């Protein structure tokens, strides 16, 4: 009894320390940031229209939001097996074909992250209970599987667009 | 139970994703207008990786959060569809409008009525504010306008009880008007205008973004209708236009020609026209024939249907004592045309 309790406590501690590691990105060898932006058109003095990314000031339903996740190796060792998981944000729909990521394979899930597949093979359970091809707007999660290693001091970015419902 | 490092990592990631998903559960409306203003949309990325072949605890980004801004977009529609018939002079004719909040945040709207909006079409009259009050708000107790009684609707007082509507919600507005003395069958229009009460919104260019003015603390964004809406409803003054013409459509004399001479038979046509709006009750058309002619028995036709001369079930008769053809048409709704023909011989 005594032994099992101390074992339980140890497990709990391990879990808690694990959580604290996860909460503070700087503690790991990889630093990850996520940025949400919108595209704003500005017309310059020459009459030319330029698009720039900006913090949303008109994030109304229908607005396309540009999400960029940047990950950087802040450690001293090359990082391998890098996988970036990103649930599609609440109240948004993934915009078809918008996921990008250099040197990365992009897979999607339409079942809350249980199963993943490449874009045209994602399945979802229809109202009749049968599996069918999922619409991009039905995606629930995106995952990037980074090919190769990320050397110390190097960074890369992945991202996607989602439309506010 | 043994768990491989890889599996452990997977479970770990899932736990964190689960925690993040929980944080994202935010009140939201599922209406046609889209995500409710003030909703926070958060994006969290989690990176798992390995160092020297050893899986490391995954790293989760700080959530990138945006707040959904409020679109201000009222819509206003006139509900009656066809002009509301009013007496002239008359009091308290009611036009029904529906104000809908087509934006995604709670919004208050001020209402204004414009009597006889310009340009005033020729022949139109200008309605007057109703003597019981110019605008009422449906209070939801009983559909339709009730100025008094237990289900009395609420008189609208600008600045006091401006309708404040949640997204997709609607408010019926009654515009009540008196009618001056006008020509029968003339039209009177009232335009109802609704304008957002968010400072700087109404009339601003679509897309104008107002900081801190949106519901939930975000921006208020002026919708395509400039944060205002209007709709025009119409009245039609009651009153029937009644016109009757009597013509001789043919003359046949005993020689087979068309000479007006004793013995010639004339065909008369009476055309009665009801115009405007309303109903003529118990309409009776009498045609006393002049003494110089004699009625041709059995010659009455009403709208192409032959009628007997007797005072019987059919609606036409010839009264010999007064030498009068009489047609009883009952209640006739305007607009209508009635054609009566009869024949008479010149004495």
C-alpha cells in the first residue's frame, strides 16, 4: 500500500513536471510560435495596391486568417522526428489547399486527430454512419511531418489559412 | 502496463491537445450571421521531436488568439406586401415592418419615420403621424398591432426604448398614420429608417472599423448597408371610383339599314367601371328608358349572359311601370367592369 502510494505520487510529479516543460516553450530545444494575421490591401501614393499581413482589425465572419507556426532549434543538438500538430482553430474552417510547409509532409484529420491522411484521402463518418471523403472545411486537425533534421540555430515555418465561420 | 516511449509521447500530445481544446470551448452562436462577436479564436501548435534518437516532451506554442469583431448590419423589410387601405380622412392606419439584426453582435437601433419620402411621386399624398402614436414596437404578447388592452404594444420613444437585438433576432415595428383628406385611390408612403446607435457607425463607409466599439470588446465593423437600413410601406386611400357610360352600339331600321327612324331597333350598352380600392355594396344600376322608345322584351344581357325580364332569381329585370331596366349586382369589389346591353325600338 505504502509503496503503491509513493509510486503514484512519483507518477503525478512526473506528469506535473512534464506539463511545466510543455507550458514553457523555452525549456525545450525547440521553440515554437504561432501567429494569426489577416491580409490588408493598401493603396500606395503611386496607386499600386499592395497586400500586407497585419494584426486583424476586422476579423468578422468570412475573414480569412493566415496562421504561421515557426519552429526553431534553440538547442545544441540536431532535432529529428519533428512533427507539428495543429488543431483547426475553433469557429473557423480550413481553406482548401492553403497548408504550406517546406520539407514537410502535410496530413489532415477530420475526426479530431484520431486518424490522419493526405488531403484527398481524408475520411469522415457521414450522417448515415458510413465513411466518406471529407471536405476541407470539415478538417479538424493538421499535422506536418518534417523531413530530415533541424540543425541548431535553424528555423522553419509551416502554416495554413482558415476562414472565420 | 508498459508503454513504449513513442506511445507515451503520443498520449502526451493528445492530453495537451485535449487541454487546449477544452480552453477553446467558448460560447458561440450557430446562427446564419456567423460566429458571435467577441468570440476568441485560438490557435495552438504543438511540436514533438527527438534528440539523438530520444523522444522529447512536446512543446506547445503560446495560443495565437484573435477576437471576432462585430459586423453591424440591420435589415428592414415592409411586411404588408400590398398597400394598406385607409379611409380618407382616417386615423391610425398601420404599416408593419420587421427590423432584423443581420450582424453578429447585440446591437441597438434607432428608428425614424419619413412621411412621404422624396421624391414624392405625382398623385401621392403625405401620411401624417398617427393620433395614437407614430411608431409602436411589438411586445410579443399577441401578434399584430394592439394600441390598447391587455396585449397593448409598446409605443416607441427614441432614446428610451430603442430595440436592442441579439444576432438574427427580429423586432416588428408598427408605423401608425392618420390620413388627410385626399383623392380616393391615391397612395401615401412612409419610409422607416433604422440606424445603429454605435457612435460613428451609421452612415459610415462599409468596412469602417471602430476600435473597442464591438460587442465583446473588439472592433465594430460597418457592414455593407452602412450600419443602417430603410424600407418603405404604402397606404392606399379608400374610395371607389365609379364611372358609367351609355352608348348606342347599333341601329337597325325596318329597311335593314341604320337610319334612326320609327321602328328602328337600337342596342344600348352600359359600361360601369369600379376603380380604386374597396367594395361597392348592393350595387344597383338602373336605366330608365326615354318615353320615345319601347323596350324590346327579353333583351337584357349582363356581361354577355341573357337575363329574364321578370323580378326573379336572376339579377336583372324590366320594370314596365317606370320603363326601367334594373340590374342588381350585390357587393362588387373594385376594380371591376360590368357590361349591360339591352335593346329598344324607336316609337
